[in-house]
C-alpha cells in the first residue's frame, strides 16, 4: 500500500497537530513572566527595590530579543520541528536550574538563559504554521498558538503563586520545569514532520535575509507594533501588582496570582479573532482590539477592585487579539526567509517588553498607577496609527 501524500497526512491529524501548537505556546510562556506576580514577595526575600526586581523580567525578555534573529535563522536552516524541540528541552533545563539560585544576581543569570531558548519556540512554531496550514487557516491556527501562550502565561504565574505561598519560590521553578518537560513530550508526539519546509542553503544565507526585512516597510511597521503591544502588557501587569499590593487593597501573594486569571479571556478572544480576521480583515480587527484594550485601561483607574479586574480583563483581551493579528501578518509580509522575519518581530516585541518592565519605574515613582495608565494609552494610540498606515485595508471574506 502506498504511503499517504503529505497533504493527506496533514489533513488526517489536524486535531493532534493543533493541540501540539497550543502546547508549544504554553511551554514558551510558563516561565516567561513567572516572577511578575512574585515581585512583592521577592522584594522581602532579596531586599531589593522595584527597579532591581523588574530586572527578573527584563533579563529574560532582553535575552529573547537578542537570540530571536539567530533562532529564526537556525529554523530556516535546520527545520522548524528540530529547532522547536531543542528549544523546549533547553527551556526546561534552564527553568530547573533557576531553582538553584541563591541570590538575585544568580536568578538573573538563569532568567537570561531561559530567555535564550524561548525564541526557538516562537519563531519555529509560527513559521511551521505558515508552511503547514492553508493560507485561509493561518490566522485561526496562529490564534490557537496565542491561546496556548495565554494559558501558559496564566498557569505559570498562578502555579508559581500557589507553590510559593505554600513552600518557596525555588519550589515554584522546580514544578514549572517539570511541567515544561511534560509538555515538550506532548509537542514531540503531536506535531507531524514538516512537509512545506524548504531549508536555506546555509545559516549565512538565512542571516543574509535580515537586511531585506529591514527595508520592508510593512515588516518595519509590524515590528513597531509588536514593540508597543508587549510594552503595554508588561507595563500593565508589572505595576498593577505593586498598585494592588499596597493600601487600600493590600492583596497577598495568592490573591495577586489569581489576578492573572484575567489572562484566560485571551483563550476565548484569540480564536474568535482569527475568525473575525477572515471575515473583516486583520487591520480592522486590530483597531477594534486596541480600542478594547484602551477602554479597559481607563477602567482600571476606578477605585473598586471589581472594576479594576474588569478593566484588566478587557485590556488583556484586546492585547491578545492585537498580538494574534500582528503575528499572523509577519510571514505574509516577508518575501523570503520567513522564519528570520518572525525572529526580528520577536526581537522588537521583547525589546518592547524589556523596556515596559524597567522604564516605567520612573513614571511609577513620580505618578503612580495613573501615570502608568497614561503611558500605556499613549503607546496604544501610536501603534494604532502605525497599523492604519502600513497594513493593507483588506476587507476580509464574506
């Protein structure tokens, strides 16, 4: 009996492949921002200030930004699946290693090592989706990946908060490292070998595509949008923890970890966004998403805790939808070396997150939470203008 064609094989196991995409997203974000909800607790452990503690986020995101172009080029040269699985294994080991840190400096080193492996997950998965699914399904499958990252981002913070409140922060890294390893096995079993991948002639050839991306106006605009998206999200959830840990709210570690449950709205919003993009076009859906997020940020200025949580929920939904739209645009704008184009997007995205964790500490010290909200709104307005100028005004399909 003849073996099935690649296209047929791709159709026969769509559910398993999609589940593997979700699992990859979860792995990448289990530990990306794991210290965000622990910052008030780590303040007493390491006797450090807000700016120093924010480096536990910045160290990871800067490492991601630095490694992303190389990760994309490695994926272009050696394949999506091998690079993805190698990155997932390295991330699991680095997460377990972070549990051995005896000082803030050592923790920062391990956090940076974690960040070095994350781009391999992101760039390889997004490029894999772009090559292995039909064009009309790419926004929806990319949205599934974002949903997985949403779930991983929430569960990482939630599990870390619960474990730390019962034992200590080192135990949290052990638990998350083991979970990353388990999910890596699920990805290895569920993700079929690539059928649409065409390797670049050499690593140098893949890296040579980077200057072409920097001359592509649509890609440059998308990179700026990615910068702004993560800047706003990291700024929001880094400084709202300090806002709610202080009077009059005085939330404890377990309560702060539950706060990140608002991320779960992204698991519903992003798949829906993929379908809306097919009908109305990515630029229009992106505009709706930014408006939703901005409205949510304004709501967080309210005094009642319930309204703050509602505002954070709306803001998160908008951010995740916007991220799904921006991510799915990048491979289509790249004329060649698509994975390295995604790698550059990841670099700009995480540079934005790095600056969003550290730089707003100046605004926080002078203007508190209202100042941080004003900063987020200004950046959101800027990326909306960029999308309007550089993305095509597609009308979608009806």
